[in-house]
């Protein structure tokens, strides 16, 4: 652990308080006036240094969760192993305030349970920086002195456009294999290279991802699918052959078959573009897109109960990620409806009662994407495709039924 922190003053880092959420600033100043040290940390500082707008503003302080609860209104203490304070503001807004802690051998975010957190879990700002995953995620921003504080070489790595694990990569990956995923994610998001020693350890440790909690892997998958630029991240996960360790057979098929992956890659590119235009796809839609190219050949040939065939395909894939049951059922519904729509576009036969199904509009969108390789514009849908293909049936079929 290096001794001295590198401190960057305002003219050298370009972060302005104007870029910082007003409620986060209030918490920082209040903690300061109460005599505590408090910094912005993690993704917020990283993103501001990269000139991006942070998704959220996490705070770290030497105040303990109980003290935060005492001094602030509407605070909820969450987390079993590491207790964190969630400070609530209106309209569902929450700012996370954590206490500086030190590296623990049980460092995986989903490690041990137990409410009795030993005092020794807490640490100094330096120790807190060192227990984090990658150097550019371990910077602190002090809103009082308006300086960036770096204990781990994150500023140098930002300059070098480099993603580097803090400490020994192999050891940190063994402690928590999800860090492998995170290294690849943040490298892909920022367009940075992965440092040589960190990259070297990925191949030897990536299989450990399959042993992580399926629920935690699902949370990570959600972050990537939901992210504005999911395409480069998924492509990087494939390049490092992580997909198979996450989504089982679906992932290995994507890794081994360039043409199959090219379909997914294109869909993700379209979706990223849509997100940039303000479309906010739901998670079940995003999962349906993720699995469509992989399932499409099986679905095209499927006879009989397609729901059952899909359930079996998901089970047989032996995914490490645990899709919540209700989500999986919704995804299967979207996929089955989409197949029916595509078949209808070939045959002219459609059961229009399906319009009442909850997933109808999501399937309609996916059907359009599959058929046209682009997102529907206003007025476009499965129905407009059907109408073009079968104008006569359209007039005599669906309209008559609609009037019933
Ligand atoms: P995002 O924009 O995706 O939220 P983030 O860096 O804020 O990026 P979080 O998952 O919110 O990512 O985590 C917050 C911070 O907690 C990280 O910046 C990092 O410092 C630390 N962290 C998260 N996961 C780990 C981990 N597995 N091991 C060590 N530190 C971690
Ligand atoms: Mg975050």
C-alpha cells in the first residue's frame, strides 16, 4: 500500500460542484460541519473525471451508520454484512452513504452473513480505497477542498486509459470473481485497455464466476443490459469468454458461432441507439433480445408446446445467472408470441385474441426487430407488417373481430 495520496486541486481535475447532485452536496457539507470526513466516491468520481454524467452519487465517510441515522432524516440502514445508510429524498431518490472500511478476506460483495459487524471492518480512507476493485473506481472527491484524492494510482491509470485491479489480480479475482466481469465492463464502457497483469489473470480465473451466487450474477447482467451502451460490453464479455460462465450454453454458443453472435450484436446496437433516443426497454424485453438469436433456430423448428420447449432450453443451458422465475416466464411469453407473429407473417394465420396478452406489444416490437433488423418507428409494429403482407385478411379479419 503506497504511503502518500496524490491530491489533485480543482484547476487540474475539472470537476465542478455544479456537476454534483445538490442533495449529495448537502450530505457532504452536513457531515463536514458535524466534524466527519466525507467524500464522493466510486463511479461518480470516475465518471466526472471522464466527463460523463454519473448515474448516482455514492458517499463514503468516517461516520458510522448509526450516526448517520441520528443526524439525517429518512435514513434506512441496509445491508447485512456491511451496513450502509440510505438517505431518502423525494420521488424515490436515494443516496448511499457508506462508512470507510478496510479490506476483508471475505471481500466478495455477497460473502458472509451476520449482523454483528466486527469493529475491525471499518478503516481509514486509504484502507477503503485499497479494498475497492479497480483503481479508477477508488478515487475520492472532497467537496470542501474541491480536490480529488488518489491512494491507488487511479489518476495515472485514467491518463493512461487503463483498467487495473488494485493489488494482486489473481488474489482479488479469487476473493470475488465478479471483479473479472467488472474489469471487462469498465474497460469496455470507457474504451480503456486492461493492464497486462490484470488481463493475464482473467483466463485462469473466469471459470470461478460460475460459482458465484446466481442472484448476484443476475444483478450484474441487469446492469449491462440496462446500460446505455450494452453492445461493447457484451462483445467484450464474449471476447474474454465470460458469456459461457454466465449464461451457460447460450453464452458458449455465442462465443463459438460468429454468425449467431453477429445477430445479437446487431440487435444490441439497435437497442443502444433506441436508448439514446429515449426509449427505455423493460428488463424482460432486453432478456428476450439477449436470448432470441440463440433460441431462434430451435423455435423455428418447434412443434407442440413452445412454452415447455423454452423452459427446457433454459434449464438445459445450465446458466449460472439466476433469472427470477417471474421474469423467465415473461421472457418466455414474449418469445412464444414473437414466434407466433413471425409464423403469421409467413402464413397469414393469426389468432388475434393474442392482442389481449400482456406481452403483446413487447413481442410485436421484437418481431419487427427480427423481421426488419431495425426498431419500429411510430405507426410500425407487427400489425403493420401483417397488413402489408396480407391486406385482404387484414380488412376482413382483425377489424371484424375488433368490433365484436
Ligand atoms: P456504476 O456506474 O456501474 O454504478 P460504480 O463504480 O458506481 O459504477 P457500483 O457497482 O455502484 O459501481 O459500485 C460502487 C463502488 O464500489 C465501485 O466504484 C467500487 O469502488 C466498489 N466496488 C463495487 N463492487 C466491488 C467489488 N466486487 N469489489 C471491490 N469493490 C467493489
Ligand atoms: Mg454505482
